[in-house]
C-alpha cells in the first residue's frame, strides 16, 4: 500500500512540475488572445472574449490533469505523514516555478500552437461535413493568423493572469 502512495506522489509531482507551467502559460495566452481578437464592447456578454472558442482540447485535458494531480499529491502525501501533502505541494510548486523558466515565454510560440489546433479543427469539421462549424472556426483562424502576422516580429512576453484579467476585450 505504501509503495502505491509513493508512486502516486511521484507521478502527480512530475505532472505538476512539468505540465503545470506549460498549462498555465497556455491558459494566459488563450485568454490574452481571446480578448485581443474579440470586438470591443463584449466585456459584459463575453468577459473572456473568444477564449473558449480558441482553446485547444489538449489545454482542457491538461488543466484537469494538473488539478487532479494536486488533489492526489495532497491526499497521498497526507496518508504518509499528516503534513506530507502540504509539504509535497509546496515542493512541487517550487520546482514547477523553476521548470517554468525553461519553457518559452513569448506569446507567439503559444499562438502558433493555437493556430495549428484551430486549423486541425477546421479540417475535422470539413471532413465531417459540418460546414457551419467549419466556417466559424475558419473565421477564428483568420483572426488568429492576422494577430500572428501583427505580433510575429515582436517578442511579447506572456502576461500574468492578473494583467490579462484587467485587460478589456478588444484591446
């Protein structure tokens, strides 16, 4: 039983340390881009702009996996020692912030991944003869490509969640 707990701690720690920073950076970029490409004045109807429409499915899976890993680390660490879960999370977060320094920190890198995801989505919709969704996704793709052309020569650092939350839709 104890070996299983140590394996769970190791796996959840690895997920938090290496996947956590990537998921957080992509989350910030999708929110920034979603607000950037949305028309001005949508703050009340859509405070996140077009974030939901452009977020890759892998991002949602990553978010869920990281959150479950936090829970697994907290519970399994607490079974070993009453404070083990909290210590494990603090340790994982510290290493995660260090690992995050090794990932790209510019918006363009993640925007190109979003564009790739949307272009695959357009192709899938066309293959399934879902032309309305294909047209809508293609419209998003065009907006993303225009934004990429606009920022590709700049090295825009990924803004923090706080900065992006304060940003107005359409800025």
